[in-house]
């Protein structure tokens, strides 16, 4: 992957350029996992390919908020509006099959610059925004105040006997001095008495700020614990059910031992079941006893200790996890917690794979 940075008068952008070939699906997962917008390049001459469907499925799985199709090389078909309309219809059909509610489609020529920054005189039949205008106008992320407070603890600070603080980055929501919170997985309740930053104390802090919290009670808190709003705390579980994109050359099979990294918490786990994989040609689940490189599949993992799990459809931050090789330390898979995948006796065809 290649990262590039640029800015316009309206916004600052970080561009993560991912290769398109099917063998690099894991790169697409990496780039999409933190993206606010995914711009998917489609050759107007070829239309929807297997890699188009695969990348769109990954984007839908990872809940990328905005999807934009840049239908490229429009100059090679003499700026034909009918060809553009046909490709747009194909893309809309695949997006609908994957449960993606809203997409934008723009005819562009990367070589000549048509509809990239300025409207093109070669496409008078297209009256929508240019690609850059679209990126500048898409809605920003939701306000932190719309989400419950979540604070994965990275470090306990004890510079002297009279100070105990818990440092980390707010992953969601807002915290104020006086707020009632709960520490998970222990379930201990307390309240926030101070919010410290490098420039002094604060009365309130928002995601994604990094702060240190001081609590009213001396609670046993270590790295990996989650401080959450007491009135909207997630549940805890030792049985992790989710969808994973397998990133390793070594296949995943039931019985494999892995490390599960969830927020700042890392626990041991064992794969109990592989409940199928997603066939990206038909966009339907099929039975599978193993997952190989670039497969997207359903897994059930038994954890050595509980985690504060939330459904990925509720939160991209606290609903995501990684599988790590316990011997090599390499990343094996990127995963999304799905509470509706928990019943082992449910037939794969009946599961909500519409992402």
C-alpha cells in the first residue's frame, strides 16, 4: 500500500492506495478498515469483475461509510453515455446484493483529467459532481456525542503515591468530569473525577482524543480493560463470533490456537468452528472446513478470558479484532464481531451475510 497526503481549501485527505488484484485482498482490508470513503476504480470497458465484487464485499463488511465508483477510461469508449449507464447499473446491482444502501458513480478519465477536478466538456450528459467535489462534500463522520463512551486503557500511570491515572485514546463518545462509568470486564462502577492532557486539566474530552482519566475509586485496572459509560456498557463474552478476512498463507482450521487482539486487550483463543466462507462470485455462503488466503469466513473462537464485545454493525472500533500468530507475532486475520453469527446449529444459508 502507498499513502499520500493532500489538501484542498475545504478538507485535508489521507489517500491509501491499495492494489486491485485479487491476490492483494488483504491490502484492501487494511486500507478499508479505517477509511471514511472508498473510491473503487472500474474500467468502463470491462465493467464488474471478480475483483470489483471482492473489493465491494470487503468495503461492505468493514462498514465503510461512503462508497464512490470512479468509472475510469471513459475516453476509450468515446465518452459513450450508454456504456457508462450500463456499467453503473451493474455496479448498483452488486451493491444492492451486498446490502449497500447508497453509492455514487462518476465517469472519469484519469489520463485526461475528465471529471476529476473540473467538469468535463466531453460528458455534457453527466450533470453530477466531479470526483473531487464529491469527496469534499460527503458528510463527515458522526458526532462523538451520538455514540456511547468507550475508553480502552493503554497504560496505568503512577508517577507518585498520590496519583493514579489511566491513559488511552477515546475510541467513541464523550466523557465529562462527574460521569458514571463501568470498568470491563470486571464490572466495577465508579465515576470520573479528572481528565488530564499534556496541556492541563479538562472538564470534557471527545473521541478520538488521547487523555488520562482519574477515577473516584482505586479500581484494579490494567492495559486492555475498557472504561465505558455506565448506562450504555457493552456485554462481555468468552465466545467470540465473527467474520474474518484471512490474511495468511497458512490455512485456518478448527483447533488452531491464536491470539485475539481487541482494542488494547490481547487474549489467547482457540478456534472452535469454521461456519462457512463467502463465495465472492455468487455472493452466497458456502460450507468450508478451512479458510485460505483472502477468504472471508465465519468463525467461532473460545477465549481464555472475557472481552467487552460489541457488534461491528454498532461500532467499527470496538467491534473489530485481529487474529495473531502466537509464535511468530504476525497478523493472521482481520475480524468483525457479529452477534447474529453465534448459533452453531444455524444453517449457513440462513445467516445474515448481507454485511
